[in-house]
C-alpha cells in the first residue's frame, strides 16, 4: 500500500497493553481496519523483536496491511517487513534506502521543516511528524513536543511526500491533523490502551476518512 493511502497507523508498545499481547492488539487493529503497523518494542531484546516480528508479518501479510520496523534494518530484513522507520538519531534515510533497496518503504520522524526537506531529499517515502499534541511514549525535547497541526501544515507545504501525524492523537483531535495536510495518523495509546482496540481503530479510521472526504469535496456524494 502507498503511504499516501494510509489512514491509521499503529505503533506497538507492549508496556501500554495491559494484560493483552501485542499480537492480540494487532489482530484487533487489523479487524478494525488499520492500514499500517510499526513494530517498535524498543525495551525488548532483538531476539524477542525478531520472533514477534515474524508473527506480526504473517498476520499483516495475510490481511494486506503494511508492516514496518522501528530503526532495526536487520530485523526488517530478517522478517521480510515492508520497510523501516528511522528517527533523527538512527541510521540515515539514505543508508536505510541503500541497504533495503528501492522497493522498501522508508519512513522518517521529523519535527521541523528543515529535517523534513532533508529526509525527502535523502529518499524517504513518508514522514512521521510530531509530537503533534505531546507524547509520553518517548523522550522529546520541549521545542518539538506539542508542535500542533500548524507544524503539519508547514511541513506539508514544504514537501511532496505523505505525512503521518503522531503524538497524542485521538479520535477527537485527529480531524485537525488531517485537515492540516496529513495523509493519516499514527497512534500508540489510542489503540493499545483502549478497552476495545478494534472499536478504537474503527473510530479513528472513520474520523480520518470523513475528514479527507470533506476536504476533497466527496462527502455525501
């Protein structure tokens, strides 16, 4: 699937899952219509991430859902993932592209227009922009925590590749992120910590789809 067609994107984090396993949550998200899944789980060993990734690869491949791996190109290659997502402190985008080849999807986390332009020039297929509304899932400096839909709009104007907004996004505020120019939204706790992950995924996807339809003048046709 082309990143420009992603509406909802789940980033896994077992520490927010309660008594549910990551495969259970990913299955619920798939049933709810998720478009992409990123295997994150940075607090686990490479072996555990590999084994988990193999299980998620089987599930996502069967459902036609894109699977990406956070940072670890070796794991992405080992499990035949669709691609990798790197941050500003990870391997550079052009290195990831060289190692994974032209058919892989390479995403990059950005918070500024300058970083977004550099990632696009280096060969990124999409950008994860945030933290839009703030985040507790990873360390983000104060200047890039809670950048708001305004930063989404500024970056959307500066690049031609798809943007996925991330950071504190819920079904209640996702519409503003899409209105600002994001192709879709990426979430962790909105799905992972939800009492009913499938229902949460459906609600999020509905908001994104409705907002995109209104923006393109297709709503109600």
